[in-house]
C-alpha cells in the first residue's frame, strides 16, 4: 500500500493502515532504564496492564456491528483502540527490560492462557450493554488509579505510557459512568439489566480493586481501592442502584495465571491467524 505521503515525504515512502510511517508515540522519551532499575518488576507491571488492555479491547471489538446505536458502537471501538495502543507500548517495553527481547507479537499471540496476567473480569463474555458499561466502569476506575500513580515511575517509558494513558482512560471512565447512571435512572427494563450486570460482575470485583499492580513501583498503598470506592459510590448515588463494595479476599486470581474457561476461547480467536502462520509479520 504505497502512497504519496504527506508534506515533506520523499517519493515512494510507504504508508500503511496502522503503525508504519507515523511518528513514534514515544518520540523523545529515553528508552534506557535508570541505573539500578528493577527490570523484572517493570516488566511484570507492563505485562499485567497490557494483558488487561488487550483482552478488554478484544471484548469491545465484539460490539462492532451489533451495538445499540452507531454512536455507541464508534465509542466502544475507539475505547478498544486506545487500549490496544497501550497494550502495544507496554508489551514492547516489557520485552526490552525483562531481558527476553520479546516483541509485542510474542506477548499477544504466542502465550497460552495460563501465561496471561489479566483480571478475570476483563475476560468474561461480552454480555449485554449494561454489563459492558458496568465492567468498563470497574476496570477503568482501577486502571486510572494505577496509571496516575505510575506517572512518577522511575522507568521513563512506563511513566510516559502512564501519562498518555491517564487522558485516554479518564474518558473511558466518564463514558462508562454516564451510561451506568442512564441505565439506573431509566426505565424498569434498563434498571433490571443493570441489576443483573451488578450480580454478574460482583464476584470478580475484589481482584479489580486490589492494589498489587504497581505497588512495587511506587503506587500509593490503598490508592486503587480508594479511587474505585469513590467512583462506585458517586455512580451508585446518581444511578439509584446499589453497587456492591467488594471485600478483599485472598487466593489466586488472574494476576497469578488462574483464569476462567472463557479466556482460552477468546485467545483461540485472537491468536488464530498468527498461530496458523508462524513467523509471519503484518
């Protein structure tokens, strides 16, 4: 797909639909880790946040062509693209600092479900729009708190990705919160759907509110839970629908590679083309 390019482009410059030929989103950011940096810790945080984003983006992509309204469909697709962009940068950084040299394709397409570190709420089936809105509210509230704390991370790339991500995820949270309020303050049908979404999401919220991700890189203890509780409480009051406050529980979860039966199915679809053509690039 060669094109004429934009102003200042030389003849024959290649232009692709995504990625190639555009300014590096981290242009000007130092890539060398600071002296004494714990590359393994940075990689763990990058992979966890990237897995949440990749799996979340895949679930949002399932709404394309079947959302309640065209405007909602476009909004969900754009949120998914934001998350996909974050995942790419985070995977690339993980491979740089963990010593493996792996690229984003290796992390996204060449790992089994047990190697993923995403939250289990992210991997649950798409559900209806009420569930999607409530899930987005829960995940974006927690993610925003983590990213906000990581803006001061010692690793320059992680800090830059967090800085950019805060702007994007702030919108995700706003979109989700507004729709949860509309559904709760709407008709008997919309309130009923939101109530069912609360029941479906409830068992998975405890690990979403957990503070583990980012804690070893300086995210303040309790920051995630406090941010989620504040968002949850405000939305619950305006929507008029009680939202459960999860009680911290121990045990393994998605961060430890323990997943639901839904993640392998999602990954089979996500990774199918890459696994059918090993070594290919696109």
